[in-house]
């Protein structure tokens, strides 16, 4: 399975005093925040991180050549001497956030860090209230869980659970990562200078052999990835068939976060999400999911004899929604 990896650059940028990991993308004609989110996050509904993060309007329209920052959570390998407090100060701007940093990796502040251990580092999204709103509504918008209002309150050292119009709040995002297939691998090291023709001839057979080995290893990784994604997708399909509709979107969101499905697998993932959302009565989410499918399979159609009218109606609405 061959994939095209766009030329982008992973950079560490400074926002205030915050150390942030992001990709800088050069917009092309027709790009929108939603189309970029679909490409880099695998989920069009995550466009707000691009539109709000770059000060774009609601439509998220971009000019060709415009530089767009695409933030991402990432995994950090613990080094000797690292502490939660030190890492919280470095990545989250305040050592008092140490316990929260630990929680993003399912750890406690009392846990001992080991060299080489991986920690999830969230990016910090700055949200501004357009009208008075509660932290619970912000948590629902960004996490899908109003109960995470306490996390927002603690992260921002707030006493009030309400935001006034125009007030800003930092939202830590640990579950949104750029798909690794959209990150450009570093270029291979340049070959050493050749001293004479005899040595050139000696080395000629080596490069093709190495290239073949690299290609074989890459193909093996792709096959293993496809098998992992296929197995998890099959489990989600079983949950849907068993009537456990509410379990399906969460399982598929985890799949999108943990793995890098192919474009054809992404179409199947979002189609299954759409089916589940229809079954749960979440029509708008179903339409959004179908938009992701259409972006990858424009000619998608369903048999009227086997697919319910509600599902077909959601697909039709997705086609008509700009």
C-alpha cells in the first residue's frame, strides 16, 4: 500500500512562554480549515483547532500560500533527571500543572518516572468565550464530556466555573494528534565522499540492496498497521451489529488516535461512525461523519433495500452541506 506524504515541517514554536509542537503547512487553492483537519487529523470536525489557532473566520477560508499552524499532542521520552514538575514547567508553562501532566498519561504525581518512558504532552489551545458560558459547556465542546470542567478549572487555576464574554481560557488537548503518515520522515544521510573509482564500483551494489531492505521493512510495517486497524474496525462493527451503538464512536475515535488508517480504512471508519450516530439519534454528527466519507468516496451510494431511510437521508444531507 503506497501513501503520499506531503512535505511539511515539524517545529517547536514558542507561544508566550509555552513550548508547542506543531506543523507549519502552506495552504493551496481551495484549502479550508476543515479540509486540512481531514488530511492531518483524519477528522474534519477537529477544524476548530486550526481555525481558532490561526485566527481564521468561521468558514476557515485560506489564501494560497498562507502559512497555517497545525498543533498536535505528542509523545515525549523521559530523560534522566526529568520530573513531572520540570516537564510541566517546560511544556505547560507552570510546574503547578505537574499532576495534570501525569494524568494525561494515566499516571499519578507520586509515580516515579523511568528513563525512556513515554509521556503524552498535550498542546494548549486558547479559547475565547463569545458569550458568557460555563466550563462544562467548554468541556463538552472540546472533550465531549462536561464532567471535565474540573480539569479546565484546575488547569487554569480558576475559582469560578463560568467565563465572561471575551474571557480567555487555555484548553489542554491530549487526544488530538497529527497522523504520522502526514509527517515527513527525515532525509537519509548523505553518502560519504568517494575517493576513487575502484571504491565507487565496490559500493555500487550496496545502495540497491539497502533500498530493497528499507522498502521491504516499510511494506511490512504497512501490512502490520493494516492488520491492526482491520482487527479493531472488525470489533467496532461487531459492537454495531450487537446493538451497542454508543460504544462504537468512542472505539473508533481511539482507533483514529492510536493508529494511522489508510484512506480506504478511514472511509469505512467514518461510515461506521455515521451509522452509529444515526442509530443514537445524533443526526448532525452523522452528517459530519458522512462528509468525511464523501471526501474519500465521492460516489458512495446505498441500496434502498438494505439501508434505512434515516441513514440515506443523513448521506443526502452531507452531500448538500457545503
